[in-house]
């Protein structure tokens, strides 16, 4: 595989198919697993609705309460910044929309490249900051497992390779683009089997919590 | 064909700078060259051939630079047209081949373009040439 | 094996061609034409997106750089029943026409002229007399004694500089060169002039297709949109530029190419008696007047002439299995159901088989002509060996009563004092090329005016997106794309399955003309043209062979482009 | 054979004045993509320059590269043939045929052994392929290349076929075609890719060799940086539309007419390194993107197999149902195993659990 174009074609062709399939069916299996765990029937008289509070919780848990913010403002702020930045880069960069449209037929307007570029730069800085924070904070360092570092890496790689490819900071371009796609594919493959699954489960879990509390008539 | 540069008032842009990227980059370079020329007396050549111009950009740039007071034509290996732009010290040198196809188009920031100067070696031979012509004249020449 | 005169490489052509000729005394009694290079483009096409095919097939040839692109998009359009806008058809006509004019002029001056023009003799010419000669045949402005003196001085400096470059080892001084020194100098000047001219002519394809060689095409229309208010589309400035280029082409054809051809032909009238061969001619027809590819509206009529009988044009059906077939009796291929049958291109199959089919291991001195001796196949129309190209087209135009052609042919024959039969010859073929160039150069006006008329009327469409997406296609489709290329009838046959190319075959002009003998031993056009009518003054300097072969304007990379994946010899040593 | 003259002498003999010479040098600098300030250095070099002997071998090619060469405006093909190089062997242009042509090649090789420039267009059947796939004068391409290589000063591979294998090497490479650099190991090779290359890039590289007698600076693919240093996309006049997200959706919509970016129509400009966007084609007339055609990426290795000319660059090459199913099966197995593991853990937890009633708890207290 000495030829970067051959490498690019491999990551865009066979490797992409593998990654996509592992991601899709892995995620499906994980979601099935979670749903098949099932909810124990609750025979208690419901004291409130499930849907309203469930949706409310999806929103409220997405915004840190003042207490949490005061305890760990860095985690909240930087966490938000890089999550939003990541989503901008992922969903509003025009070549990405092009890819999604080719895959599922759905498209939407993108943002001008300089905006996406700036968002990516901010995200990269934020991610590096989280890593430094994690390494320097004694409690966090103690709590961190190998999986945490793996996940940081697979999240960071697509962004940095994309940034480098866009600015042509590594050459040749087919290699740079190939590395970026490969990084994204690794992200996809790892996603269903690690805590990255939270991309799909976070909102479900929040809704679930909210729904249970709502049923009990308690505000979560 | 790579048409000549005509300064058509209809296409003359309004006052202020052009708002297209290709021209801005060139004009910045010209500005830099002018300051350099004023400070040091060193001239600068900018090749306009290999620029990522959009269709019509070159014509717009030439129209924007406009025409100054001097225009010249050199006949050497095909025609070369030279004119001063409306910005003093900023010259355009349009080298053409024998079929009037453009070889290069350059902006030259200088007192006057090099191609107009009589080559020193030619001047060294000038007296001999003059003498020869005088000799021919004596023999019933012009 | 008898010893033969071998000419390999035949230079000043496109591709790799070898001619072997058997002599009896000084007369050629047997000639064998061999294409010696294969790439396998049709194999490469299998499984690909039919919309991409034009780019692949276009690289069959960089000389007739447009024709395979057009044939490929037409094949896909035929398969899908894909209509294109009238403007797109007009733009394609303009591009095809420009390609003809460009290609024919370059062929005459840069590929063919040195068979008739002795460069070295031009050094002896008197520029004044050359000027007088030039002015006597044309009003072309570059004809002053000073102009010819300059050319001569440059040529002299070049020869005396000691490095003859491309002119080294030509057959200079060969007795078959018969032009006076002045005519030679004029031709050399025009050789250089034509090199400069062709650069401008090529620009027409660049305006519509982005570059030349290998301009861009698209299934469903053309790539350039029309918008008079946009810098980045075909606008008034661009269209005016097209007009200027057309004018330049017409001027050169009228004032240089046409007069030069007639002037030079006058010295070589004996070449009106040899070099024809088959007497059968085929033409698919091309250059429609409207949006549809309707043979009734073609400038070049469709038809077949058999046995020189101009009174009867036979019809051609590209889809009928029993009309166009390819044979491989003397080609380095295998057919799965026997090597003596013919296959229609839809069912075409081709397995490279060099060693087993008689290919001699290189380095070799002679081909084994009893077995396979070429990478070209032998196409036949209803079993007949036919000639395609300018001569076929001019005969077709003449036979169908095209007024301008009749006028041009008759006046040229009258000028040269030759009978109509003179057309069936090497000289006739070369002259036909010039005359059809004139017809096409003039026809450019009509297409240009029609395009301008449409634009004025607000009809701007250049592309039809209705069938662009493969999802809109039937599961299976097959189509034939044809055109008249400068070298003759060109056909591409495509079979589409599930949006992909299942089979692709091209039968090209130089395969018709340069192909080897068929199973019945009937020779191809090149072979027939050389046999039994050509004498060599000097077997070491076979200039006569070059004259006749070059009169066909060989394009051999076009002619050999076939191969098949199901072959033991195909090996994949791609470096990745 | 008389000693060849320098270019300076030749031009003077043709009556070219000093101003004309200065202009020639300015044009040459521009041609070689050098800054105009290099003109005096070029003038000095041209005074001494002698036409190098060029032997041009055409193998598995389409003659498009030669045709492109003839479209060069500066220097023109006439100037190139008459002044710049001595084109001693070139099938398409040379007068001699057959044995006389081959003799011209052998004579030029002998006379300029160790000094001539070898130009190759077209790929060639490699050492493991049948040599009969391409022969000239009965000699296989490989043998002819190896013989000519022995005395060459340097090799220029013109066009994508010679540089990278090109069309003949496209999948499934039916004739075992290889590129020139696959064969040449001990001589400098310059790759001038493109299908065909921009005319002035070909002449620019030849002029560079004539002027400086050495090869230009090359990138990792042995391409001259001066011409292949930047991606089409980065120099494209339509780039601002890409940055704004304005795209032509078909060949004749509002966007196409306004000159918007062709990315969605499959333009390979972002991954293609070539000079089209700045030098343009045919004397600056136009170039594919200007004519509404997405860049095919023709100067890049493997561009024929790069997944379709009308597929946007970021779109996967092909979605292969069978492979997705296979990969999906792997994903399902892994996912299923994870499910099974979790369920077992849950069941184990359930079994290990000791149920207790409220009464029991109260009793324990």
C-alpha cells in the first residue's frame, strides 16, 4: 500500500463498508440489548405522566444545574464547547453533508468553511484542555481507565486529521484525506462497544430517568 | 483570443478597491513593490500569466489600473506593448510573439520598463552603425 | 517464409503500425498490416459507471481526441433513449467539425506532406519565385519573398547547425520526390504555418470542453452552460471568440490547405492510378441538423458502396447481428466458440492470445502471417471488407448528389485533368480529405448561426438531467453510439446491466482499414491498397508504401484497444 | 556532424535583437514558473545553452501527450523543434520511417551517449507481462527502454501513463502495464503527469533542462514543484463558492451558469496537483472547470480507479452490499456477544439476589 491514492481508495471503499457495517449492526445490537433488558413492570398507581417529564429531563440534564457548574465549571464549559464544536464540524461541514446525503439521501445546508474551520480549531483546543485537565487532576487521573484515553484519542483523531487535511499541513493530500477517513472509521467501529454509545443512549437514558420520576410524581 | 487590454470607461469600476480576491492579492503586491521602489529604487516584476484569475478578472484588473500618459510598442521577436497605468510607476508589459499571441503579461514597478532601455552593448556599437550609415549616405544613400 | 520489406515503425501516424510487403521484382504482391500494441481499454471499462465511459474511450486516441468521447456518450444515450437539447447537439457538431478541420490539416502538413515534399530541396529554392508561385495559387497574405527568405534562412540555420532532429534520415533526394524546389519551400513554410494555426484551431474545443487534447463531455448534453450574463458560462465574449476561431479555420482551408493540395497533386498525377484496393466503402453518417440523431438530417449520409457502384447506396443497421461483425482469423485473440466465426459487437469477446495464435516472441524480424499477425481484428459488413474514411464520405456525398461536394470534386478533377475514377486511389483519398474539410469548414457557419439563433430566442438549455441518475435507468439496456470520425466510421456498442457496463466494444475506422485478412483470406483496406499496384523504386527506401498508408491517416492506438478479462495471459502486477 | 551552436548564437543568426533576447528570457522565466527577476540568470544560461538531443519513445500511449506538446504557445512547437531541443527520435513527428527511423535513434544514442534526454510517453508491459503486447520494429518496449536508458542523462516520463501507469494500468490492468519509474532504478526520473499534461508544463520542463542543464526541484512523486506544487482546488477561481457552500447541482442549473463550485458534480480538484487553474489550456483559453466540467484528477496516480468521475470526493468509492453484510455479521456477532454477556450478568445477579419482604425487613430490625 505504498500509493496514497490506493490507500485513500481502500479507506473510502472496502474499509468504509466494514466500518459502516460494524457501526450500524453493533449499535443496533447495543440498543436491542438495552431495550431487551426491559423495564420491570411497575404496578404502582402512576402519579404523573411519563412523556412530559421525560422530555423535560432530556433538556434539564443537558444544562448543568448551578451547583454542578460551581463545583466544576471547567468540565461543564469545556465539555459544552467541544461537543458543540464537534457537532458543527461533523454535521455542518459541506463535504460531510455530501457524504451523509450519498449514504441516506438526506441533506441540509452547511456552514461556510471558515466558520467550520474556526469551530474545529476551538474544539481541538478544548479537547487538548480536557486531556491536560484529566492528567493533572489527581482524582480524575485516578478514576481514568485505559478506555477513557482510548476514547479521547478516537475522538481527537478525526478532528486533527481533518484539520490537517483541510489546511494541507500534511501531504500528499490523498494520504491526509485517507487518514482522516480512517480516523472517522475507527471512531465508528469503536463507538458501539465503548462509552461512546452515549451518543445514542444519553438522551434515552435521560428520558427514562425523567419518565420514571414523572410517573412517581417527582421532579428530577 | 487573449484580447488586448482596452480601457473601456463602461467597464471602469467605481472608486474604491475592487472586491474580488484575485485582484486584491495582485494590488497588495503592487502596493508593496511601490513602497519598496520609493524606499530603495529597486524595481519589481510581477508575472500576471500564472494567476488563478476567474474569467474576466484580468480584464477587470487592467481596466481598474487604467491608462496613464505613456504608451509604447517594441518590435522585437514579435510586438511588445507597454503602457503606464493610471498609477504612476506601475507599468504593464505585454510580450507577444510573431503571431501576436501573448507570451507573458507583466506588471513592472519602475521608473520605466527595462525593455524600453537601449541595451548598453548596442550603444557601444552605435557609433560604428552611424558611421556605416553615413558612409552609405555619402555613396548616394537616403 | 519469404524475405519481405518491413516498415516498422510506420512513423507520422498515431500508434504502432508495422507493414510487411512481399515483392515480385519491384512490385508488391502481398502486404500485411499489423498493429503491434494493445492496452485492453474495453476490459478496463467493464463494471464501471457508463457515464464515465467517455473519458476512458477518449484515451483510446489523443489525435482524434474527441471522437471516442462523442461515440461513448452517444452509445449511453442510445441505450437509455436519452434526448439531449438542441444546443448540445449544435455544440457537439461544432466540436466535431472543428476536430475534422484541425485533424485533417495537421495530417496533411505534419503527417503526410513529407511523403511528397523534400525538405532539403527547399534550401535551393528562390524565395522570389516561391513568392510568385504562392501568389499564383492563393491570396494568402503571407507570401512575400521576404517571408519565404526568412523561412529558408531558418531552415538553413537548422540544417547547418548539424542537428537535423525530426528531419534526420528522411528519404531526401529520393527520385519519387518530384516537386520543384520552390514548391518544396512553400510547403515547408506552410508546414510551420500550420503548426501555428492548429494551436488556434484547437481552442474551439477548449472553449466548449475545457482543454484540447481530451476535451470534456457529459452524457445528456454538454458541460458548458449558456448564460449571457455570466463570466463563467458561454457568454457573448465566448461566442464571439468561437466565431473568430471559425473564421481562422475557414481562411486557412480556403487560402492554404485547398490550394496546396491541388498544387501538389498536380505533380503526382500518377498516384491517381494506384492505392485504392477494395472498391467497397462504408459510412455511418453524422452531423445532424436537429436535436435528434436522425440519419435523414445528416450532413454525411449513411450507406455502403460496393464494387465502386456509385448508383446504389446500401443501408446500414448497427444493431443487426448479421451486418457488422468482427473476425479474428489472423489476430492474436481467441473466440470461445471457434476462431473462424464473426461476432457482432454486442456479443463481442476478445481474449488476448499472443503466443498460441502465432505471435512471434520479440525481438523478431518477421511476422508469421500464416497465423495471427496483428492486435487488430477484421471487421466486416455483411462479410465484405470495406474502406472507411474521407474517400468513403466524399463518394457518399457525391453519390447522393450533395451539391457543394459535386462542385468541388468536379472542379478539382477538371483542374487536374483527371477522370472520376481517379478518386479511387491514393491521390483521390488525400484529395477527398481536403475537399471534405472544405465542406465541413463551411458547414460550421450553419451550426454557429443556429446556436446564436437559439440563444437570441432565449433557448439556453445545454443539458438534460432527466436520466442522469442511474436509479432512473432500466435494469438492462444496450445501445450503439456511432459517429463519423476524421478517419471514418466509428461505432461503440455498450451493454448496461444494473447501472454498470456489462460489455463494451468499439469498432473503429482504423480497424476497418488496417485490419488483417479475414478467414476467407480477404485483405483489409491497407493491404488491398498496396497489393498488385505499387512499385518500389528502392526497396531500402519504401517511400511508396508510406504514401499509400499515410493517405489513410492511420490511427492504430484506436484500432487496437480490445481485450478480455477471461484470459490466462492477463496478469495483474499493479503496484499499490 | 558540425558542432551544434549555442542558443544565443542561433538567435543572433536569426536576427533576434538584444531586446528580443531579453523578451525571450522573460517569456522563458514565465514558462518555467520562475519569478521574472530570474530573467538575467536565464539570459546568461541561454547564451551557453546547446540544444540537448532528445529521444522520445512512445509505448502504450494514445499520442495525446504529443498532441498536447504541439499546442504549446511558449515556446511554440516550431521553436522547440528548431531551437530548443534536437528531437532526434519521435514517431509522430519524425520524417523517417521503418529502418531509417530506427537508425536515427541508434545514431543519436551513439553520438550523444550519456548526454541525451530520454522522454517516454505511455506505460509499457512490465517484465512479467507478455512482451508481444507492445513492440516497435519487432523489439519489445521493455527492451527498447532498457537499451535507451543505458546512455541517457535523465528520463522524463510525460503523461500519467508513463509517470504512474495511467489508463493501461487501470483495473484489471489487462496487459501488465507498469510506469517508467517501475523500471528505471539508476537514472534520475522526472514525472510530468496529466492526461495529457498541460502543454506549457511539458515545454517548461524541457526548457528548464535546456537552460540550467539540470532537473527542476521535484516533489515526492518526482513531479516538478513549480507546476505540481499546489492543488487545483487551492488555486481555483471557484474556490470562494466552495467556501460559501454554493454548488452546481447539475451541468445546467442556476449554479452551473453562475460558475459555482463543481464539488457535488464530482470535481477532484481538492486531491489533484496540477497547473490547470493558473496556466490554463491552449494559450490561456480556458480549462475544464472553467468549461463547467469537474476536474477528473488526471494528473494523479490511479485516478481512473478513484471511484467515479461524478461522485463527490468525500463520498465512499462504492457501497458493496455483500461486504456490508459480512461486516455487519461481524458487528452483529460482537454486539450479540456483548448482549449475551450482559444478559448473563443480569441473570446471575438476579439469581444471586436474595428476595426480602417488607415484613422480613421489619422483623430483622
